[in-house]
C-alpha cells in the first residue's frame, strides 16, 4: 500500500472483530496467577560444522533459550501424552536481570541454551 494510508489501516484494524457471542463465548481468565517476562535476543552458539562463522552461528532466543523444532507436533505430544518431545522447564523470566533497553552487562554470555522447552500454565 502507499505511504500515509493511516485511514485505510485504521479501517482495516477496526473491522476485525472477535467471535464473542452466545454461541462462541470468549472466556478470558480474569485472575492473573502467573507473572511472566519474555525477552527476545540474539546469541552466538557453537556450530562445529559452520565454517563461515569460525565454528559458531548467530541464533535467536527467548529468555536465552533457542527453540529446537521437534519432529512431533507439540499439541499432539501434549494431548496424546507422548514423552520426550518437550520439557516443561522454560523460564518464566530471563536468567539474568539487567537494563533490557540499554546495552548488555559486561559479563554477559552470548551463548544460549537449545531445546524444545515449554512453560506450562495449568
């Protein structure tokens, strides 16, 4: 779309509606029982087969965990109680607190852990 089409963008956003009706009620929890903080960042992990990066590669992470794609769907593993697909030890907060809008702390490690880790809400 052309630049400066704010009115078109607002019209589109305002046209999006939820299916909140008697037939499809939107039951949203009103009690907060988990306080979570997620940080998205970049890291440098070891990669012995990566020749271009001197044995390392840049990875994305959330709370210092780089997601590893499983061969079984996560919901399938959950509903059919298939073990070994994921662990439930995803951190609800970053491992190290610092000024997230500033630079990293001087002693920060750029390496992240890799895994298929989930945070279980219920």
